[in-house]
C-alpha cells in the first residue's frame, strides 16, 4: 500500500512554515537526483507530486522523462525550468489562503509583487526566490540550504558539478568547431 498523498493535500492540512520548508527541501533533493540521472520532471504541480504522509521527505513525481538528445543549453534550460517552477510552487505555499487547485502563480506577477510579499517567507527563502526568479540562477533549493548550513562537502560537490558542466560545454564547443573545420576542408 502506498502511503502517499498529493502535495496539494499535504499543504492544505495547515502545515507550519518549517514543515513546508522541509517538504520543499525534500522535493528539491529528489528533483536534483532526477536531473543528475538525466531526467526532467513533467507536469510539475501540487497534484502531481506525491508525499508520504508518514515520512514527508519521501517524494514521488507522477510524471518525468529521460532528457534524451539535447544540446547543453537545452538541458540547462530544462533543469532551470524545473527549479523555477519549484520556487514558484514554494512561494504559493507560503501565501495565506492560496488555493493549490489553481494554476501556478504567474512569473510576471510574482516578479512585480515579490517585494510586497516578503513578510510571508523565511528570510533565507526570500533571498533564494530572488536569486532564482530575478537573477535566473540555476540553484537547487537543497544546495542553497546546505550552503547556508555550511556543509563544505556540498559546496565542494556543487563546485565540482559546475566544473564538470563547464568542461562538458568546452568539449562540445571543441567538437562543433572541429566539425565545422572538417566541413570547410571538404568544401574547399
């Protein structure tokens, strides 16, 4: 038997800010794991995320897929889209009387009004939301929280991942340049 309820049901049961932050941290960790496995989350909504009601850190996504063949830019954009959507969902969860059955909050409306909503959020989360929505940083919530807590292992891991992503980008660029050179050589 699956002890899961939707995130919508979980959040609708009068959760504290600490409980909400904990479940979004767990969702971010699971999403991060999926991204590292070459998958992205589809149909990201409060109804499509399962939360174990006996262990709210046990998360299950209803819809995901392998990323497949894509450019590095496309992969980074897919990952960022998931990160941004999760941030928007977290923002909605902290607002009083938010109806989780509605479509997600509009990004444009959030950008215009986020400063007026600051009092609804934990100060650390407010900074995170601004970094993701305004600065468009590809920053996982779980990495952000671990960095705040001073977890040197995670910071080093994030640095290694950034280096790996940069290294792969350079390799891809070199391959493209070699192909262009080869094609130009054949044409001449």
